[in-house]
C-alpha cells in the first residue's frame, strides 16, 4: 500500500506515476518518461505532502480537478535555482576568451550573426548575464546586432517571469555595483532590468527532445540541465547540440556534467574545469 503523508517518503507506485505522467502529458505536453525516475518521484512527493494528499493516487485525482496544482507541480518538476553570473569563473572565461574567439571566427568565416543559446534558462538570469557581458565589453557588436541570444525552457510559466526581468537582491549577489546601477532600476525592493537589455534576449518555450527544432548555434550554454535526464536521453540531446553547432562552436555544461562515451569524439575539450568544449 502507498505510504501516508505522516511518513518521511511517499511510495509513488508505478501505477500512480503513470497516471500523473499521463495527466501532465495530455494537458501540459510534459513527458515524465525522459527524466530521472528517482528525482521526479521525489519532487512529486514534495507536492503530495504540500497538498496534504494521503496517497499518490489521491494526489493524481487532485491533479485532474485542480489546474492550479497541475501548474504548481510542473513548476516544481522544472525549477532551476539561479542567479546572475552564477559560477563567475565560467562567465569570466566566456568574456575573456570564448566570445572574442567566436567573434574572430565569425569575421574569418563571414558567417554573419552569431547565435548564443541558453538552454533551460529558467527565470532568465543566465541569458541576461550574457547580454550584460555583451553590453559592457562588446558594445560595438551589440550596436551592429551581430549577436543574437535565444533562451529556452520547458516551462512557459517560468518564461513569463524571465520576460518580466524583475529580481530580488539575492539573485544579483555576483553583479558588480556599477553594473547594477547602469542596467537595473530598483523599485519596491526589487531590481528591474532595463528594457534596453531585456530586448536582447528572445525567450521561447522549447522541448529538448524536439531535436528538429534546435537552432543553428555558435554558443550553447546548457548548465545543470542534463543532470535531470537519463543517460540515453543526455546522449540524444548532446548529439542534437553537435548537429546544430556551426564549425568551431562552443558548448558549456554545468560543473556536475561532462561528456561521455561516443559523444566525446564530437567535441574537443577547451577548459575541463569550466566544462567548456568545442565541436569538431
């Protein structure tokens, strides 16, 4: 029998898991099967406790009747805690080496506008950090509109937060004061990103398993996203990245992620510490 909510963990039975997965897929188009089973069941259990449901099966019935809870579950399943310039050494590497390299490559090949793709962008701090670097250190390129930033996430709800560009101070801990003053205005205790910078990022709802929709890219930043997927699905995504990256394009992964198996033959390691790779 499923465990009740006064136990530390719920037993989300295979049957209940399938039912919840079917509800998410039919109403929200979200496929549970591609994610790591243990991680997903743990997050479902969080919502079971939060709603005081007595069993996972009871929670499944709640989802059928309560769209707000369905939205909340999707948010929990896809949540990414982030901040501007998260892991500063990675962004310093992008500023000092990777972006100049890509600009030089573009000029050499005459490939036109560069595409920077932030995958699993959540509430937008990562792509906006890229935009801030471009505004601060590569203003001529911004004026010429020779670099585009695409930011995607599976959650349409969190993308609305990203588009608003309003953040608490805890999200700006790594942002220098001078940059805060230039590109944000403070109102009601929150930092509002200036419209001039917000328009640099194109936010889109994206399913990472719709490989055919991947954009041709010069820089793909996909940090702490792959860890949620089973290994075979990670391989599919990484091969998809390699397929759409222009010659010499750069891939940035999270610190807990790495290339493996046959995928390694498609990339050259640029910086193992910061998980930066170049497509070959």
